[in-house]
C-alpha cells in the first residue's frame, strides 16, 4: 500500500507498506501463524543552501512474528512466539534491532450460562 503524508515543508512524504500474514492448522491442537510487515518512508528535506541539492530522509521498519499454539485441552493453550523488529533511518544512518522469544501458558475460562 502506498500513501503520501504532508511534511510541513510543502513536500509530501511517500510511505510504502508491505504486509504478509498467514495461518496453518496442522491439526485440531496445533496451529502456526506468520505476520511480516515492512514499511519504507521517504521524506524529501528542503535544501540547506542555494547551491546544495535537496536530499531525502529514509526510514525502514521491519516487523516479523512467527507463533505456534498447542491446544493441550479446551482450557489450556501453550504458545511459543518468536519476533524480530528492525528500524533504520538517516542520513546519517542509524540502525536498531530487537529479537525476542516468549513461551506462554494460558488458561481460558469457559463461559457458563446460569
């Protein structure tokens, strides 16, 4: 998806977003999900002097998550999740990234009508 955002300098910043989502049920008890999003933003900056050309400020963002859910019983679910987040922007180029893994054991309480 492409969008244009106002910047305040009479320029429009271009933003491209790519997204991928998927789910796969191996069985009634085991399922997998994948979620990946990439976003690229390009913002034109005004020239810093009369003889200097204008430059662009770029920002790149990436989010990826893979999860597995094992439905032990109707009430108990064991979830394993791995994710990666990256961000870079510039000039000057600055990079940041984070990776994580989590394991969750969730108890779901079934609704009872009286």
